[in-house]
């Protein structure tokens, strides 16, 4: 008995010794509906992108904790038409899988074509042209077995399965129902796994809000019948244990097995700020999974999900999360447009500005405003932290006339954004802060500029659950003085939350240019753009 007790103590000591902490979300900001696959030592993950172009960001990791965006799967308009797309349309819930040397990404373009997939030998691309699919529903997924390729999706709130030709997309069998879930609304996000002779079907239910959760069923036959796990849901923070957490809306997940045999789940959730409001969008989270042979998987030991997690990380040494910073001239794949741009930005390297060499971004103005949403001229990226700054210098061209504008936007949806911009007046320029929130459209503050816009630096700063809109006069154009920022106003972050502004994506921050009269020569130069998280 004494030996057994000592052995048990040593076992628990070894568990404690190998357990490490990591931070959730693993991919912050608007990165919902994660899907993951492993190829050797490498993990690849994709997210939904809705109305933004290029679409379907793809990430790479070796340890499941630290991720690098290596591109966007859909980087051509022929792959990703986004006519009239809003945050309710565009690319929903992709799935990534790897089979026989080929990567497959399957998804739905809501409003512009339906379900399709693309393929690549290299996850960095190039990816193929779309292979269109017949079975309806959203959140399609793939399962390969014995030379067959199966497709799942959720037409009519039912998880349906059919066999397809992965080269042509031809549907080879009729669509057959598998499961409708446990009774929660919107059964979606289906993924099939095979383990210990069982087919496991993982889905999300409850809608992608507070009551979002994961449920699972299994069968000995891929076509069913499927029996539900009596312990469903296997993941939710909408519970007595989880209701006080900052993290809410947990759901839409995908399992992955690491090379050491351990199981993990990536899933979406959001973080509340300033009460029951979330503005950063649905983000990508990670949790450990215990999955004994022949039994049901258990996520995070049935404990709620928090921003600080502890798990036995056998994959690689966990490192402290590094601060993320993007400064022009390094425009990475995280910089995107709203819909398919009429003209992409023109970048000129090595521009002398304020005593340093920078990169000038030339953004051609659109006659569509951000609100009108007909291919507006916007170039931005996801806000990934509540504490950040985006600084920009704006140089409107002479072709921008009275009433035209260029500047910074904090953008949640086409009828929910905060704009901080230079406006061309009849007798010069003004600095303006405007709020567009559904039927509300008003100027919060404005200031007549006594100098050229080239001599003004503007920024939006996120802090204390507020957006602070600030500027400074760089008359000598030689230096930036952090003590000389002046405020034009501050707005509560909750105004850009899903709960207030609507939509279910997340805040994007970037630069934009608007000209009421269409012109190929109307543009704004941005000699400096700096995004930094704190």
C-alpha cells in the first residue's frame, strides 16, 4: 500500500512538473471558426473572413501556442467574389484538411456562390480556383477514408453527409442525414474523426453568442445512427462555473492530435470588455482534451475556459507571448480590404518623412463611403488587443475636393464605425471625428486646421475601454513628441461591440479615402502608418 501511495504521489508530481501555462486566445482579435490539421511536426489553422479580401487567413505553428500568419488562402477575385458583402455575408467557417500530399480548404461564400473548396500542395499557396459543390448548408467539412472523400454540411438544420469527387466536386451519393444535435439551435460546424472503431461527430449548437457550445455523438458506421454523449455539452462557458469568466461564447471547435499522442481542441470564443460587450470579435482559443480509448473526449477536465490556462505541453516549450507590432514598410498578410478593391494600394518604399525613411501608402479614393459599402477604399487589419495605437499621417491629393475625406476608421460593420479624418473644405482643411451607428450619423467634434494636413499626425488609441482620438502638429517635420498629443474626443468601445453596432465579426482598424465624385486621380497618401499593441 505504501509503495502504491508513493507511486501515486510521484505520478502527480510528474504531472505538475510538466504542466505549463499558456494564454488564451492563442490568435486574438477577429479570427473565428478555427479549423486545424497537423502534417508531421507542423500545425496549420484557418479562420473565417466574411467580407474581407484576401480571405481565409492561414496560420502555422509548431507548438499550438505561437502562431504566424503565412498568407491568405483566397487571394484572387476569381476565388473570392465579394459583391455587396457585409459582415453577415462572405466567407463562413472554413475547414482545412491534408490528404495524400494535398491540402484541402472547404468553405461557404454566403451571397456569392455557396459551398466550394480549393487545393494546394503548399499551404503558402498558390491555391487552386474554386471547385464548386452541390450540397447546401454552411460550415462544410471533409473526411477521407478508404479512397473515398465525404462532405458534411448543415442544410435545414441537419448535419448531412455525402460522398464527393475531390478533384471535380461532383456529388457521388445522395445527401443523408446524420444528426440534428441535442436540441440547441443552429446545429453547425460538423467535423468527423475516427478513433477506436468509432466515428465521432463534433458539432456546435446554440448560435454563436452567449449560449454557444460543443456537442458530440458517435456511431460504428459513418452514416449512423449516431448516439449523443450523455455528458453533452463537452465545452461551454454558459454554465454556473463559467458565467463569471471574461471569456464567453465558446464553441465551433476542431480536434487535433499532436505527434506525442495528446489531443487538443481549437475553438472560438470572445472576451467581454466594460460589462457584457465584446468588440474584438470571436477569437481562436485552445484547450487540452483527454480521450481514453473507447470513451468520450473530455475538454479541459470539464472546467470552464479562461484567459490563463494550465496544461501538460509535451509538444514544445511554451514561451511567453510576445508583443505583436506591425510597422510599415512591413505590410503582412493581415492587412486586408473591404470587399474586392477597385484598386489596391500603391506602396512606395524609402520615402523621407519626419526625418526618417518610411513607406508611402497611396490609397485611391472610392465614391462609395464605408456606410454605402460598394467597394469602399479601406486598407486595414484586425484589432487584436484592447490596448493599441494606430498612427497615420494623411496627405490628401489636390484631386480631393470640398467634402472629400481621408483618415482612420475604427470599423465594425458598414453602419457601425468611428471615423477620424481630414476633410477638404472650401477654404482649407478640418480634422473631424464622426460616429456612424445604425440610424445615428453625427460629427462628434471638429477642428479647423491652421496648417497643411502633411504637418498633422493623427492616431486612435485604445485604452480603458475607450477609443481616444488624438493629433499633434509636426510643424518642423523632424520629430514626433509623445508629450504633445492633443485630444479631439473619446468614444466608448462598447459602441463598436456586436451587442450595440451589430454584426458578428470584430473591429478592424485602418485607413480610408472617400471622394464623392468618382475619379481615377483622387487619392490620399499616407507617408506613415504604425499599428502597435501594448
